């Protein structure tokens, strides 16, 4: 793959993560209060930032491997339990790729409701398909084009939209200073109070950390572009800067929004809290249209980033023998076009035939968080089993205790959160079953590749030969 990226380009793609606030922060605030929601979102983003430090070392160990986190999980686990790589890769890919349909359909619905409310016609494709669905499909196809030409064109798309997003986010950050409508009394705490779950609010908190995890950890996408960076320091800089930026946004923006809107108002219209909050800061002019355009831009940033990251994850998995070899193909621009087109087709079908795609996104979270867990625990395995492998960047002395802590934390959030997601109102037995089915499908694809195409052993790979040179430290 061509080396065309600077860390700033990956940072621009990762800015889409902060736009995730527009998608689901309102639901969190409405359920548990603004202060509790701030705590959940900031904690999850902080965990993501810490994990990025571990992923930066792993990126330096495998500078020529595209795909990022799931590839590192595979490299760590393949000598102990090789199918772990397949579980991580396909779960990660589906977690990133399924969001394309949800976000595109949401953007299409916003456009129709605001500017084409009278266009209620449908066409029959076996199921009725309306304007909002067609708009979502058009948005997917439009954003596919720059991604087919490389990560840099995709990054430029996010840079343009990111400027608008940053203006909106900064407005909320300074709102306590400039708006007389900001009230500290609106910052309510809803965990552990009356009506809390049997664990005094902890189960509820873990369930929300599970649902928020996909958004908050998303800056790890910077590792997926490692072979495309111009220098070996770019991956570390992108991971560190995007993690810090997202943590700041997830701590400061909820503080501003939470003080502008009461929990009761949030419950009345979950999807409109940012529009209403923006109106409380800047009440003049076509505020609603401006805020809707910014919201749509934030959504499309997520679609763009998901395409770029997910395609490289599937391509990297094919190179490592985890999915069918047909995904190893690059186009003339050195882009994994087959992986990208596969995600596009899958999401168009989801928009058309799945009446509630958000349930698939909730289910896909299971595979994504499992991939993160396998990569974080894989950091410990790589340090133990291969201490002499070159590491141009080496995390500090606290890296192993940190990795142990994050492994325990990740396991608790994954198991308890997946089993308890129904208490948030956004999950249940069906979504959990779908998530497990996705992971089982990954094993089927793995067997097809290993036994049907490569005739290789399923459970373990031979131990790699250690280099004779000592580890390089920075």
C-alpha cells in the first residue's frame, strides 16, 4: 500500500468519533442524567486513550500490516489459539461496517423530515422503500467514491466536515461562559439512586459503558493505516492525539450540553437535544437548519471513517489467512476495493431489508469489544512470548500493569454489558443472539480459508523465530 498519509490525515478521519455524541449521547442523558452521562462518556474515552498507547507499540512491531487492532490480536494469539484472530477480525469489521447503514439511514431520515416532509411515497423492492432509505443509499455511494481513491481523499472529506463539527462542539464547550441559559441544576446524577438496579447502579453503568464503547474506542482506527504512513512515528502521533482530543470532547461537550437541557427535556425528544441546546446558546437566525447540517456532517464523517477503517481490517485479515483470499485484491490505487464494495453492498441491503438496523449495530458491538479485548490482552502475550521483537516505540514501565487492568475491565464490560444491555432499552436477547451468530460466521469463514483454500492447521500456528537483534527503545 502506498505511503501517502501523515498523522494529521488519520486524526481527521478519527475526528468522526467525536461526532458520535450527536448519535447517542442524548439517549444516555435521557436515561441516567447529564452528569452520569458525562461520567460514562468521559470514562469510556479515557479508556480508549489508554488503550491507544498499547496499540501504538503494537503498530511499531508490525509496521507493514494493515488492519490495526484485529491484526494485532491475531499476531498475539495465533501461536496459542489461532481462531481468536478470526473472531477479532470479523467482529471488528462488522462492528465498524454495520454502522454505515445505521448512520446513513439516520442522515437520510433527517434530510427528508426537514426539507422533504411531504415526500411520503415508497417503491416496492420486496419491501416498501421510501425517500429516506434512498437518500441513505445515495450517501453511501457518494462517500464510497473518495475511499476508492485512497485514504488521503477520504481524510480530506473529513477535514472539511470536521471544521463544521469543531465549531459546533466548541460552541457547547464555551456555553457555560456565554449563555445565561446554562444551569448547573440540569447536571443530574441518575446512577445508584431511586429505582437503580440491584447493584446500586453499577450494572446500569456497565451496560452503558458497553453501548458507548464502540464510539469511545473508535480512535484506534488510526492503527489500521500503519503501512500507509509516511514515517513510523505517524501511527503513534495519530493514536495519541486523536485519543486525547476525543477524551476532551467527551468530557467538555456533555458538560455544556447537559447544562443547557434538562433531563426531562431530553426525554421528550432524545434526537433533538443538540438542536435545542444550540438554540439556547445562539437563538437568532436559521439555527435549526445550521445545526441539522452540522449533525448530518458529523454523521457522514462516521460513514467515511467506517469505510476507510473497515476495508483495511478485512484486507489485513485476508493477508493473514483469516477470511477468504478473494479479499486480498487491491485496485489500481492500492486500495482494498473488494472489501470496501462488500461493506457497501451489505449496508445497502441492510437499509432496504432490515426494519430496525440499530439492533444490528447493538449486536455488532459484541464482536467489536471482543476484538478490543483480544488485542489488549494480546499486548501482554507479545511482551511475554516475544520480548526480543523490535519495538521502535515501546510503551513505558507501567504498560504491563495497565494492560492487565484494561483486560480485566474490558472483560467485565463485555460480559456484564452484553448480558445487561436490555436495561438501557437498546438491547436484549435477540441482539445478543445476532452478535453471537456474527462471531460464529467468522469461524465458518476462517475454516473455509484455512482448510478449503490453504490446507493449514486450524488451532495453532508455528512459533515465530525471534530476531537476533535486541529490542529498540524510545
